[in-house]
C-alpha cells in the first residue's frame, strides 16, 4: 500500500501548461502511469468533477481530488488504504500528454487516452 502513497505523490506532477486555469485539464480522459523501481505500475484516472479512480495490479481504488490555493493536489481516498495519509497532498506542476519525468523515485508518464 505504500506504493499507492508514492504513486499519488508522483502523479501530482502531471499537468499541462496549455490549461493554466485548470492545471488538471491534461489528465481528464488520459492515464497517469507511475512505475516504481521494481516495475510495479499504478494508473490513475482523473475526472473534471473532482473524482478519481485508479488501479495497481488487480486492486482498484477511488476518491476525490482538489487543488488548494497553492496548487497542491490533495487526494482523498474513499476507503482508507494502509500506510497512506488520507487525504494525501503533494505539489502539482505542469506537464503535457506524452511527457515522462521522475518524481519520488518513480518514473511518471502521462499517456493519451484511458489505458
């Protein structure tokens, strides 16, 4: 479950400059994929209505998200996950579909479409 926390933190970095008014806009309808050093992937799917779903292996999770005034992305999980603060908040920065970057020891990619 610790991987969920790390993935949630890293996922906060996948947004686009083209949507300065809504830095989450590049995530809607797309997939944010994190890969840890062991090759474990976590996928998150954000919706414009402030909800998200995700999966890691066969385990799914969901909740709500919001940006605070300092552009910290806060994820509130519907069910508390072991070892993860609820909510989990991390700084968000801009990225576009197709970008890959490193964050919190993870490789993060914003992939076009729902994968």
